[in-house]
C-alpha cells in the first residue's frame, strides 16, 4: 500500500474509532415502551380509551394538578391553590410563562376555556361528571383561576389530575384528535395507526431540562407471544403491563431485565347490561356471581397475577372492604336463583371480548364456569373500536369483560341508563352524593365502604380481580413507576443508568 494511502487509511480508521467512542460515550436518550391497547385519538378530553391518557397526559398535555406514585395530589400547571372553608371555592395560582408547543401562552383564560368546553352540553368529554358541580369560573388576572362549586367535592383536586381535565387552547382544541398541541415537555412526532406513537422532547419547554429522554416510542403489541419476543430481542425496552404474564418467570431468570409487580387502579369486571333482560333481574346477576371462581380466573388467565375483588374498588386503598365472600362459589345456589328467576334450564347469552388478553383469556374460563349453571355463553371477540361503538356507546351487548383503569371511578355508577352498565339506583346516587360532600377523611372512608357494599349487594357486575402492573423493564432503565395511581407515564422521571 502506498504511504499516503496507508496514512489516509489510518486517519480514517481513527476517525471511525473516534466516532464509535463518541457514540458510546453519549448518554442513551431513546426508549421504546410496549403497550397493549392502541389509542383511538390523540385527545384525552374526547375519548375514554385508557392508552390516550397513559401516553399523553403529563407528557404532551398538562393538567392543573398531578399525582405522585403514591397517588398524592401535587402541583403541575397550578403552582399552588387555596380552598375556602366551606369547600366550595378553589383559587389556583398558575405558573408563569407556560406556553403550548406552537408558542401560544397558557394562562387563566385558557384554563377557563378548557373547563367550559368540558362542561358544555355538547361536550364529548368522557368524564363530564367531574365538571358538573362547577357553577362559575373567574379569572381575576392572567395567573389566577377561581372555580366555584355548588357543593363540596371530595375528589375535585384529584380529578383535575386526569387527562380528561387537560388544558387545551381554543385555537387548536378542535384538531387535537389528530394533531395534538399541548404544553408538556414532549410533543407527538409520529402516530402510525396500529403500530406506534412517537414522542419527541420539546426543547423549548420549561421542563425540557428534566427530560433526559430525547425520543420515546410507544409500540402497540397486544399479542402475548409477540410482546415477549420483542422484549427478548431488544426491540422494546419496557412493557409496564405485559400481556403474557406466564412469561414473567423467564424474564426473572434473565439478568438483562427486571420484573416488577405493582398495583393499578384497574378493576377487571364481568360487566352485565343491567338494563336488558335477563340481567335486569338481580337473581340472575347474583346467580352469575355464585358461578364465578375468581382465583381460577386469575390463575388461568393471569398466571396468578391479580387480586380478587368483590366490588368496584382497589384492594390497596385504605377505604377498601373485602367483599369477595359475598357470593361464594356455589353452583347449587346459582341454579336455585336461576330457577326462581324463571330459568330452570339456564339461558343463552353472548359475551363480547375486546382484544386485551386479560379479557379474552378470562372469557374462556368464565364460559366454562357459567356453563355449570346452565348458562350457555357464546364468545364474540371484537376489536376495540367496535367495542367502544357498540358496547360502550350504544350499549348493544349482554355481557363484556373490561378493566376500568381510571382511579376514583365509582361515579360511573351514578350515571344511570346513560352509561353502558344500565345500572339505575337512586339509592346509590344519594349515597354517592352524600360521600362527595364529605370532607372529613375518616367519614369519607366509611362512606366509601358503604358504596362498595351497595354495589356488591346489588350484584351489579361480576367483580373479578384488580389488574396488577406486572411489568418487564430493561435492567438499566431507571425512574419508571412500580404502581399506577393515575393513567400517566411520567417520562421526565425516566433515564438510562448507563
């Protein structure tokens, strides 16, 4: 080789070596997270799909308050607040200089617009009830918002941390479903339907310095085998609620990963259409509850990951009361109740199952359990958009299985026949109204216990189990939450140890 050619080759080699070393020295700043459910929209204020909040809340869209991993309310857009002695007036002081990703300011007038939009008669906000008590919103100056309630609300501050209470701008709110514009430290770079949502750090944001990750992709992988394979191959770095819990033991044996089992707010229920025969008969609903064997469902569908529940309430909450013994597994009792209700030979029904494995696997087991009492169940696997349209919105179903992952969601049971449960109980509404006005913490606990007991006594649904946050993470990833007290994935907390 010619001397000059040799010299050039050596220089080139050192250049390549230097580039490699520089790349290795640079901090790792990308992350790929697996999720089971595809978001149906990019606007958390317009749709009840849980993955919208999980991806976007606190990352792209912000709220007045937020929560830490214990579920304790913390400041976010509001740096502080005051509550009147009667619990009816909330005065929020906003952080100054907050802007949306398009540069528009977020001030008191923006908050007023966002809440009045959520309260409007034609609002599609999935949690309109959290705004129902608001009688007026005042903006004395650009950083002060005064919200007046017609009566106290024990959950008001906590509910303002939900994605449904995200602050949106009047100029961009209408397009947020496909082109989201928020005030958070990340913005949506790409949404490939059926595959992934990619967020990139907004370096102009006030919180950008806290965000160590430059880009985060949320990959939609509902299939259990594909999810496990993607983790083992390194295609994804984390799966907070893995759809294949039976693989967790394998991951525990692999030093590349950490397996973490925490809590969620997700109550998995066998929902029954209380407004439709025969499920409008409490004897039928109670019979179905007697046919259910929760532990068999948890073991068979979730490899043991999950906690049995007897009502719509998380076992880790201080107000939880164990009602799992209300309907012991008793086939003879179930048949007796069915005969009393006019179904001595059982009946035929359909169980609609959305894609998550917890639903479809549980459905297979429940079909066999109900068959023991003469109830002949036809399983219908449906895609999530169909489930939202036909089951959730149109209420065209007999039974379904779904995890209600939003916190503080007992208010679903006060909505009467407008909600897909079809449960219409004036007594429960009065009890919930009384609880909501209660400000003493100990009294709140006692009244929450009463609400849980009422739902169990009415056998509104088959309350199955609390969904565990059984996740797999790259061993070098830090800052993820073990528990999920809210539907948020705070990316500013996450970073790579290497």
